[in-house]
C-alpha cells in the first residue's frame, strides 16, 4: 500500500538536525510509491528548506519570528496545519528532545496511534509495524498500528541511511498557524561548551562507576575518552552519589545507548545498567572483581585495578588514535 | 493551589524481565512493582509547591488493586487525596486511551498544575503526560530538571536538550513532566504512613468519569504489541591476561585488529 508520509524537519538556530535526513531516507524507503512531505519551522530557515527539498521531498516551510524558539503550542499548531494539508498516514519525528516533546501532542490532536523510539518502522498492509525497546532494553517489542489508522512515531537516530540529494522537491511557504500567546515560552537556551559528542548519539562511550571510589577520579574516564573522541557515561550509583550529572547516566533510568564501542571502567553491571548498554557493538569491561556481571556481556574483559589500567590505556589510545 | 499528580506502577528497575507465555507481554510472576521512579520526582515537586503556596495534592492512578499500594505511598508522603481509575472498559488501552482516562479524571479535579514523570520505565513511551496536556488544552513542558516559582501562577523551568538546556517561563495551568535531577524525593515519615490510612481513596469508573467506553480500552487502541522478545544474547568474550601494561597493549591491539573499532 502506498503511504503518505509527513516528516518533521527539526532545526535549531537555522541548523537542520542531521538525523532528519535519516528519517526522510526511511520515509522514502517505506512509502511504496506514495509521497514524502516535510514540515519545518523557525526563523530565517531558508537554507533548511532548500536542504530538505534537495532530498526530493515536498517541503512546507513556516518562517516567522514567532517560531524562532521551539514551543509545543506553536509548533504543534503548525504541524497540524501541515497534517490538514497533506493528510498523511503517518507523521515521523526524530527521537530527539524536541521530537519527543512534540510528537505525543500531535498524536493526541490527530487522534492517532503513537509509537515512540522506533528502531525500525515499516509498512504493514494498511498499517505500520515498528520495533522498539521496552523496560529500558530488557525486552524488544514489535508494535503494529491498526489497519487504516493514522500513526505518529518517533524514530531513533543512527538506525537508518540518510536520504541522498535527489533534487527537485518543491518548497511551499506556510502561513503562521501558531497561537498569539503561549503558556510556556523558551526564554533562553544554554549550550554546554564541549567537544564531546552527545551520549545518545555517540559512536564511542567511556563510562565509569563506583570502582572509581571518589568523584574526582572520574577524570580518569575523561582521559580515556579524550583520544577516542568519546562521550562520557556513568552508572546510576555515581549519579545518585552526585559525582556526575544525571544526563551522564546509562541504563533504564538514564539513557539507553548502542555505540560501536562501550568501555566500562569500575562498573560492576547492575541489571538496569546492562539493559541500557547491551546493544553496543563492542563492549570492554575493566573491573577488579572477576565475578562482576559486566564481564558476562563484555567482548573483552580486563580484571585489574582501574587506577593502574586507565592511565596506561589513555596513553596507548593517544598513540593508537593520533 | 490544586495539584494533580499522575502515578504509574511499574516493575522495579532491578527486576529481571522475562517474556510471558503469550509472547507479547511480560511474565509478571515474582516481579516487584514500584511507583515509577520519575513519578517520585513529580510527587516531590507537587509537595514542594503545596508547601509554598498551600492547597491540595490529588494523586491519580490507573489500574487494579496493586496501584492502590502506590497511591497509598503517595498519601503517606503528603498527598491529600487519591483517585483510582478502574473499569473493565479501560483494559488494553493504548497511550492515547490512557491519556483520555487520566485527562477526564484530572479535568474533574480542576487543577492549576499537573505533574507526572517524564516516562514510564515499563513501556518507555514518554507519551501520556504530554497527551494529557493536549487533551486538557494546557501547555506542557517535558523532561523538567529545574523549577523555580515566580509566584503562584508563574514558574521558570529548565529542561534538558541535546548538549545543554532550555529555560522556559510557564503560566499556569500547565502540565510538567519530571526528570531525575529535579529534586531529592523525600521518604515517608511514620506519622505520614499512619495518616495515609485515614486519607480518602476513591475509585472511579468510566461512567463516573463521563468517559465514552468506546474511546478507550483494547477496542479503541490504535497500536498493539504483537510480539516481545528478549534482547540478543551476548556471550562472554575474551578475558585478556597479563600485567596492566600487557593487558592494555593487547586490548588496543584487539580493538584495532579484531573488533576494528579504532
């Protein structure tokens, strides 16, 4: 069945979110000869519209000062206007802070089914079928939408090939549909000055746990991570102890990750931690307890003292990665 | 200030989760259920707001007998009233169905503020709180990690975004979904636990909530879990031997030559 697909073209400050191109690639591969439209909004985003149209999708652009900052109230009204115009079978968002914030609201407005954090999504007769993790990664579920029902879904970044420049998509300007006053309004955005990738999207993660003994020893994790260009992760124990902020936490009550390489240093491997990282490509565990559960999921295990091994590893990696 | 808190009961994060005999749900045998961890931050934020401005905290939970334990715990922490939402017609609701039930219940309480956790750690949907906001016509802020009151109807909140945070100004009524880091949830006092036994816990069904039963439950569900599987097995790999320097050299070599990840 041919599908009409609408993709939310997320941008911040005029920069298109890279994973949007993956979502468009996915949409093109499952539309079955239907159509792919993109709706994007913001202020001064002409180049975003052009970049999206280069994929061959029809792009609906709302460019206005009132849309400069993301707002569920304003953005959902704008997306809804595009939904009315396009009448899509499914609306897709990237599973980002913004996508997760908007998508359920769009689903409720449309009276549509909703599936979040899809690892895969495909047409399934008159509906769709998706795979997603549940219980923080302890199980994987196949979720189907009802035949003929509209669907809204968020799709995990990194799981699909980006759409290539095919050219020829139309760019249509949209009238502003946003309400004139907002109940919740962004007043400022703080970006941390860091060269490190985002934990959820990183190819390499180096994570530390209670085996580090004290907060200040987390710098060992940073030293190993730096030559790898890795993101920093942490076990719940050291987040709860206040050594590192919550957004470092890998696991069921933190972030589920699937990097190519995950190096766990001084992490014993509680069940809720393992659930959040066992999908990683290659897992390295460094722990002084040979019986630690983390070794049961590790591709390479080193039993030894983190304080001795980590500085040596940082040095060797500097040589290997330079 | 009238504050509604939406509470979900979920398997503990320490629980082993096995796929059940039907192949599409979990085996609940021996699984310990707790208040959803993120709902604890929502509950604490609600109690702090009540302490600041006075008023009332009402907790809402959907489900069978077990959810009463969770709501009773919230009463012990300081909630004033609990409402259990229970009806055979609610069974098998998808997220929008659950949101419809909760929105109908919350609407009746006419709160200035609705708190819930950012996500239930069972289905990992992070949908219901935001959907409730839409159904109530309220603004929402999701994944709130900071909250500062300006006055009784305005607050400043911070939420996490990729690589940073956003600050928002919120005019009540609104729905806020709580993230870890928002506060340190309190423990119930012995006095609180004793008092909780006398606090009102009401059970409401579809008729009492004025819900059209055809809009909720399995019949109205637009998404269905058709299969559940355990994650791919990982077998324990290679233990690298030697002293620290030898192990590190060998590790870097295998990461490069075998795993090809460097």
